[in-house]
C-alpha cells in the first residue's frame, strides 16, 4: 500500500517547463528502479506469504472438529439408536466427546507464528461449547428414555400393589388373587433384570454430569423398597387365601353342581326353541340365533371361570359336552344366518334402486352377488339341508 501511494506523488517542478504534471514522473517509477528497494519488497512479500501459509495450516488443524457444528445432533443420535446399541456403545460415544473437550483444553492459549501471536481462547470456548452440546443432546435423550422406563416399572408395581388389596368376596375374586400371586412370583426372578438396565442408564447419566432431580434419583435408589412392599402384600394375600381356601373350594363345588343342571336346561331349550327347531322360517331362526348366542356367551364365561377355579384348587376339570356341541352348532349356523341376513339386506337395497340408478351400480351389485355365491358354495355339507340355505341359494342365483 505504501508503494502504491507513491504512484500519486510526483516530482517537484524544476523550472517553468515542468509545471505540467504530464511532464513529471511519479516517485513509484523512480522507486521501482532502485534495486535495493525492490529487493526489500520481495523479501517482505515472501515473508508475508510464508506467514499467511503457516496461519492457514494452523487453522486447518481445527477443521477436524467441523462436524461438531455441521452435523445435526438429533439425527446423529437417532441413527445411533437405530442400531440398537448397548450401554457400553453409548458410553463410548459420550466418552468421545469428553475426550474432545480434554483435547481442546490442552490447546495452548497463544500460538506464535513469526511476528504474529494468535490467541486461541475464543476458538477453544466455541469448540468446547459445541462438544458439550453433543453430550447434552445424548444425555437428554437417554434421560427421557430412562424416565419413561422407570415410570413404567414403578407404575406396574403400584398397580400390582393396588390389585393385591382386592377384597375376597366370591370365588372369582379368589381366582383373580391366585393369578396375581403367581404373577408376583414370576416377576421376582425378572425384576432385577428389568431394573438393572435402568440403573445403569442413570449411572451413565451421572458419570457425564446430566442434571437429574434429587427425588428422581431417590426413586431409582429405593425401587427395592417398592418391590418389597408388593411382595409383602402378595404374601399377606396368599395367607388370607389359604385361610379361606376350603370355603372357596366348597363354594366352587356347589356352583359347578348347579351349573351342570343349568347347562342341561339350556341345551334342552336350545333344541326345542332355538334356531335348530325344524320347520321354522329362516328369518325367525336368525332372530333366535341372536338370542341364544347371547345366552351361550354367558354360559361360556361361567364355564371357563369354573374350569380355571377347578384347576387352581387341584380338582378334576368338569366337562360340559352340551356346551361344546352347542358352540359348534352356533358357529356353523352363524355362518349360514349371517350370510342369509346380508343377502336379504342387499336384496332390499337393490329393489329400492330406480332404473336410472341401476346402470351405475351394476358392477358393484355383480361383485357383491358373486361374493355371496362363492360363500354359499363353500358352506359345510350339513348346512345345505337347511331351509335357510335353500332360500339363500335361490335368492343369490
């Protein structure tokens, strides 16, 4: 810049003949003819360019950390979690950023290049902040997962404890309680395996200085007390059940005996007044199906409940062949009459169409009728003797 300025500085005029600037030379031309000045300029230029190159090379050393501000932290975390990493892998990932922080801290506060003194403090602070933000992103996400898992386990314990407080008033209550006691026994061998990963996650979070509420840490530390409370409640419930076991067993035997009679009456009513009665109209049979299906569901519920009770008390399982036969018949007839009702509804719908509406619905109508015809042909052989089947096939065809 100094040399460039000399282009605007001209020699002083010597006599009237040099008053015109065009007749005078600028000092830049004269300086350029001085070999010593030219040599110094070349030395200065070389020194500056050499220093510039060293500064550039020194700054390039910091580009190894460019991913800290270039990459998306959440996307990087999601990519890592897709590989289903174990805690050791996550620990290694977090340790990587701690090592980067330590490496950045070891960068000298000042770096001298020739006559230049480069202060690295602001750059170190920025890099250290970026590395810290990566750790915060990972620990924050892991903390959310740990909290969710902890809450699920503690909520499950609380739910178990509440259900174990059930008052035993009838046989079904005893059956439920025995199932709960069995569930607690099964979970005793699993609870440590469930909680161990959660404890390890919290240990990892503390290692990398994640901010965790004191009350939350207390829940992690004292979960054993919560589980012991559940086990104690289960033990008390089991003792109460043992004291009342004989009474419940006697009640079960009486209920099963009474239920055997109820089942026989139900089967008789089904044969006389149900959908299997000969000579009734298909629509009437379909209406009876609905009624007896509802009755059967009630009987089936008791059937399963009593069978489970007998298994719990070590009693022989009572068979109910009438219910088994009725169940098979209802399933078969259900296929026939559900199709029958669908055909009636479709027929009613099609009859309500005007001639103008028919062309635009003809494809849908044909597709529906072909579906009904296919189902009709697949009906079991024992149903083809029923009047409903004959009428059904006639309507479809």
